[in-house]
């Protein structure tokens, strides 16, 4: 017997995850109210690098989720929803030292073992294929079938298609439970109370206080750069570049006991505008709303060392965003423990663009009692003991 579908839903947060949840709910005829503290894509989604990629993933649940995420972007582009908003391209992970070569060879084997199409390019082949690279590039692996999307464009497409209006500049203050503590009866906001059959929390860093998980969900800063247009150099790059060091920077701050630090990696993405997006950092400290000269200088030095032609371009913009990280490196996606009608999807850190649509679709499938596209069991929020707001 099919479970009864909810008639109404409240989604808290209008980044790419919340917008995706709203879209897939609306497609089923469920009336959605989307509540946003600022405006759509105002936080991490609007300051993301836009990678729709599995290239940096290790075998495991995040790789499997990313594979599903990349596939769904392709489907939505082919259907027309994201046509022109999703650029298909390969990712080239480049090694410039013996240590990086060793890491890259092992990573290529791991990707191939998970079913990812990967080609290994020696130095000579690489420079013939990718003439913009420095002679210092020793080898690379090409990860096929990836892409790039600009977060705020995807959010606009999703919300327009769903015909969902956003309650902007509305902060959520509390999720109120019934006397048994099993159902969310209302959402208290700065503009009054709201009620619905189900509530989905997709508020990024704003989720921590509502769930009592400030020690579990942590803000993580990233700095990114945008250059002026350089059509010839852009056309000479058949895909995005990721340095071998990027693999080492990822996951360096996942331990709850680790000292605050800054991870520096390098990604150079040729955009459809003819510009380049260059990043970036992973930081657990510092002013989260601004860039700093040390980080920007180091990113630019590394970028020019790998692609010398970038030295002649002007830097147009530097910006920083704050993503939501979970202490064990896995997002929280599933039912809010102890509740019948509360769900959460947050903590994607730098993977929000890639995973937003597929996780939004999967959480809606869970709500509707259907098999989910992504196995959500490993992301179950109940792995942490909730305290505070919903205890």
C-alpha cells in the first residue's frame, strides 16, 4: 500500500539543496513554502566553484553519490531544465612532482575500480593534448564525463520551474514539537509561525543551532578568484585542471580533534564566459567574509606555475564563501531523529553543487516512501546524538 503523500511542505534554506528539494516536491503536486534568511543562493551556493565532479573522490559513499549527482545533472540538462546551465567537460588532475605522481597513479586505479572512465597521460602526451600547461607537468589523469554549473543559475532554474516563491529575509527561530516530541507542529520565524505536513531543513550553517549540533556542523571558508576573459587561452584548455596537491588538501580538516588549519589546493576551470575560475582554500579560521593577500598570492603563484599564460591576465575578482562541514566528512541527509515529519539535508561542504539536485531528489523519495536514488543510510543524522533544540 502506497503511503499517503504530504499535501504541504516547508523547506528551510534556498541554496541549491533547498531549491532542489522544493523542485522535486513541487513536481509531485506538493505545495511548498520556501523560507530563506537572506535570499536564494546568498551563501555557499553563490560562492561555490561550481564543480560537478567525482574526480577528487575516494571510493566510498561520497564517490557513489557524486556519480549519481553528475548523471542527474546530465539528465536535467538533456530534459531542458538545465540546458545551457551545465557545461560538460573533463577534469585533468595534474602531477608536477614524484610524490604527486605516486598519489595520482593510486587515485587513477581507485577511480577506475569504481567504474569511472579515466585515461592516464604521460608528460609528452599531456603537453601535446594540453599545450597551455607548463613543461613541469609530469603526468595527468583525465576524468571523463564531468561538468561545471553556476550555483545561482541552477537555483533560479529550479525555483522558476517549480513556481515556488521564496519568503526572503525570514529567519527561522525554532522548530516546535508536539507534546510527544515526535512531530514538528510549527516553524517559528521572524515573520510569524508557519505550519505544514512536513519540514525539510536545508539551511547550511543555519541548521546547526536548530538541531543543537554546533559541535558537529562547522563553517569552513573557501577563497576563489575570477580572471578577465582570455578566449584563446580558454579554448586551448580541453577541461578543468586540478593539481595533485588538491587531493592532499581535501579531508585534511575532517578530524574533530585537528588543530584549525588552512588547506591549499589548486583548481583552474575555464568558464563558458572565456574567463577562468581559480581556487582555492579550505579554512577553519580567519575572517570568513573576506579574502587575504597571503592566500590570494599563493593561489595565483601556483596557477601561473602550472598554466604560464595566466600571468598576462588581470584578476577581476576575489571572493570567499563559507560552506557547512560535518566533523566526520559526511553530510547529514535523512529523517531528523525522533521526528515523524522532519528531515534534514545539510553539511555538503564543497560538494553542494554536485550533490544538491540528487540529494534533493533522494530526500523527496524518502519522504514519499520510495527507494532513493542515493543510498542515504550512511548519511543518517542519527549517527550523532542530538542535543539542545530538538531534545
